[in-house]
C-alpha cells in the first residue's frame, strides 16, 4: 500500500491518497503495477461543481491498473508529494484472490463520495478480499474516511512488514539547495535558465564538493522543470547533457554533507478528529467552551506526519456557556477553512492563500452580540525566516451577512500578517494581525481589527493543550479574549 502525502493546492488531494502496488518479478519497484480507485470526473466541471459532485455522489468511481512509475511521476516528480510504501505481508494465494476480485470489479462503477466512499475506503475492499479476517471496512464506521486513517487501520490489522519513504523531487531540491551558499544555488538556477553555461561551475574558486553539489542541484531542477512542462524537450536535452558532462569531469567527490532527514511517517501523526474542552474570558465575562472538529489539522496541532505549512479544517465549531448571564452561544463554526503557506524562493515561486467560510459570534455593541455568516479568501506570499519559522502577508476580501447589520451585509477587504513558528519541539505558536475594512453595505462602523497569539503544546500523540489570547476591535467595541483548552484527537 502506498500513501501519497497531502497536496493542499489540489482540492481532491488535500488529505493525501492511497493506492496499491503489485510487485512483479522484476527487481525495480518502478516496473510494478499500481492499483488505484478514483472518481471519473468531467473536465468541464469548475471548482464549485467539482466540489459539490465530489461531496454528494455526483461522480462514478472505478478501479484502474497502471504502471507504478506513472504514479511516481505524477505524485513525487510533479505534485511535490512524498510517497510512503507499506509492504504488506500477504501470501501469494491472498494476492491472487485480491487480483481476481479486482478483475471482477473491472469497469463496474460505484458512487464516489469525497468524505467516506473515496479512494482509500474502496481499496480496503480489495484487502478484505485478500484477507477477510482483517475486516478493514468494518473499522471505518464513521461518516468520513481519511487516507491517513486507513493507513493506521491496515497497520493495526498487522498487515504491514516494512515501510519505505520515497521523497519528492521538490524536497530533494530544497535539501540540495540548503547545502549550498546563495551564490552557488543561484548559479544552479541560472544554468537551468540558460543564463550561464554549466562549465562555469568548474572554473570557480570553490571546493570540488561544492561544485558537485551545484551541478547536482542543477540536474534535479532541470528534471523537475521538464516534468512540470516548464521547459521544451529539446532545450532540456541540451542543458541536461551539458550539466552531466560538467559533473562527469569532477569524478567521484567525497560527500560530507548531512543526508536528507527522514520525516515522521503519516501514522505517527495525531488522529484526524479532535474534541476540545476548556474555558477562558471574554471582556469581563468568563466562559466554558466545548468544541469538535471532524477533520483535520491546524497550525497549533502537533505537526508530525502532516504537510508543513497547511491548515485544513471542516465543520470545526465551538460552543460557549457564560455562567454569569446563563447564556449559550455558538462561538464559531467553520464549514471549511483551508490555508497554504508555502515559502517563496527563486526555485519554487509559490503563492500562499486561504479560504474560509462559516459562522461567528461578533460584537455589535458593548452589551449585544450576534451571529454573522461570512465567506472570505486571501492570497499573498510567505518567507522562511528560519527552519521552523515562516512569516506571511496575505491580502484578503470578505463578505459578511447578518440581520443585525443595517444593510444586512458588508463586503470589504484588508490584509493579515503573521508568523508561524516552533521555538522548541512540541511548542507551536502563531502570531497574527488582521484588518478588514468595509467597502460596500455596512461601512460606517469602522474596520474589524484584531491581534492574536495562538499556542499549542504537545502532551502526547493524541493529546495537546492550546492557549490563545487576542485583542479585537469590532464596530468600535474593544474586546480582550483568552482561552485555555485541552484537545483530544481520535
């Protein structure tokens, strides 16, 4: 079984993906066959139609078989996704039974549902056919099935013998660049761009090991560009041949640099659902709070096993009880919240972005609050300041709707700026400032401004503590708020 890590820039791949690999008698696993289950989508469907059909069974799903090297090229070489390969201890007879069931299912359609009857869940039927005693599909008795959870189920059934990590080409490029001074890493980019000949490296007054790393980086980058169709094939052949010719002249170079560090495997991460309980204060009032999140991960959760720089939450909500006034309020409900903070550099010119939609209780006067529905998005950039520290700036637009507005709505824009960091292992924090100014509808009550500090402390794999404090100005009402919560992942 192979797990492809999440790719937040693709809605269908943000939670990761699993498929099977059937090894052949040939030595190279790249020459094996991949067994995949996926929805057969309509290329003409836009973002909203694609999402709606995927969620509510508008697509048909099919099993398919293809060369494994095609999946490696798609995921690892193009989409920047690591692959984790889990060797299954099935007997030849069990594998044969699974393949016979696969033949039975050829060209037979099933309704595809993004949250439960998806790529990962349907693969479990094949494994159950191989070993019925495992009863893997019965373990997924919830309303959502996430690929990472099926990996844990297969491991829990005792079917996994060994795990192999296949890093993406993008990760190897980033690591190769981290081993070089800025001048040499820029030179590697110039060589691939055709701005400098590959032989320039050989004449430089630098050690042979640095020259070799520079040319190795250029080779990796050229392969990445051609895989992404960012370079014509003829141009690639000429530049790649020149890079390899220059590298050959250096011969074997003793390598003393640190190897590519192996990240935590997906099964070491926290479980995808989270329940929380805690309390705090809002202005002069104390409250108790309970919350639930079916999926999946945010910046203050323990990061092991998850895609760095990504936040994905569905149906994440919290309810508060204020004992002093005996009031119960829906504090917030995020129907969907997705953020991607991908640091910009010369090689990977990635944009950072966010999307959020839901409900939130906001101040309208010093004594009165009301529930507001909102939808917003933002786009901008992020910079890596240190290994575990990223700063970002996003321009945002947002639409708010409430009967408590005189105009019933407000549409405006602004920006958010912040830093995500892990000062020490197990302590995550996010500092953010945000401002939204109304441009249409409710515009006379001033901007919404906020500054917040969010912290997460890892207690165990499935247990953490969060401590948040914020200062906000909403409709000219100033409010300080703090929360301390215990989180349980399940």
